[in-house]
């Protein structure tokens, strides 16, 4: 069982965004994939949890990228576990380009849900994985931010459709991110890249539900977030589905 687990991928043209780079949605899907493979490898993955009617779910993620892999480029995602308590497990990542140079870092928080009740379950039966926490690598991304409800926001309406759904028949987590990114124009994305992204998943969404995308550049009191950072919230019937932070830099 490996304390630090990694996989190398090749970015095809079909996977790229209009700028010929890896989109943040694909990157987060790869983070989920590598975490799944590592969990399987250390005995806390699907084969173990399915016997308990449980499943891992991503609760929070924060990504910082100096650049994104480009078309026809190899890249490697390296991951390791860093913490566990009764409700959550922490996992960090390093993203490297084809030359082995670090181009990004990520932090994630995971929970385990009961597949029948959809409620969080106790993780104390997994405390043995603390033996697999490596002591010789540290994630260089900033700690995850406590994202709060927005005030003084603008809104964009949307209604979830068939293509927003996944195999569980609820809205795919990537669609939340795509809805947020679609709030900026192609010209804006041509001139800027997403250098820091955070999202907190709060509630599931379903087919035909109307939602509001709320955006604000107001810095919450007591939070060290630059004024130019956009804070976002996806809301259904005044119930938050997710909250996010997006920081862009010129290309």
C-alpha cells in the first residue's frame, strides 16, 4: 500500500477547453479518479464501502494552478491522505507537467454517505489509515476558505435539464462548476485563466429544478479574500447547493 499514489495522463484535443488547456472540471474529475484508485488500493474504496451500503463523496475542494496542461501534453497527479475524523477525511494533491515540474496543488475534504439514507456516516472504522499519512510532503496550496452566504449579489437564472444529470439521477458536480464558469464571456476566458478555485458542495440538485447563480465581489468580514476575487453561490428555493471562490489572473 502506497502512502503517496500517482497516475500519469495524456491530454487529448477532445478534452481541452477553447484555449487548448485542461479545463478545471476535468482536473477535478481526475482528482476524484486518483483518490478513488488510491482508496481502492489501501482497502477503503468501493469494494469495502459497498458492503456497508456507503460511498465516498467530495465535500470541499480547493485548487491552485500556475498553469494548466496543454493539448497533447502528459501530466501527473500525485495524492496522499492527511487527516481523518469522525465525519471527514482530508486528502491533498500535487499536479506536475510532463517534465516533472509542479504546476499546481489541491486540497480536498471527503465524507462517506449511507447510500440508502443519504446521510453522513461515522468514519471511526477507518482510523487505521492514519498509519499511511506521509510525513515528507506538504501541500503548498492555501488552506480552504470558509465560504459564507453572499450579500449584494447579482443573479443569473437556470433550470437543470437531462444533460446535467449523472448515473445517480442527480446533478453532476461538474455541472455546478460549468454553470459558474459560463458567467464569464469567451473573450474574458481568452484573456484570463482561473488560478485559484474553491467549491463547497452542500446539497444535491435534481432534474427540472430552477436555480440561481449568485455572484459577488464583496469580501466577507474577517476573511482574507482579495477584493477582485469573485464569490459565487448556486441556490434552489433559497437553499444553497454549493458555494465557490474564483480568482482569475491575466494569461
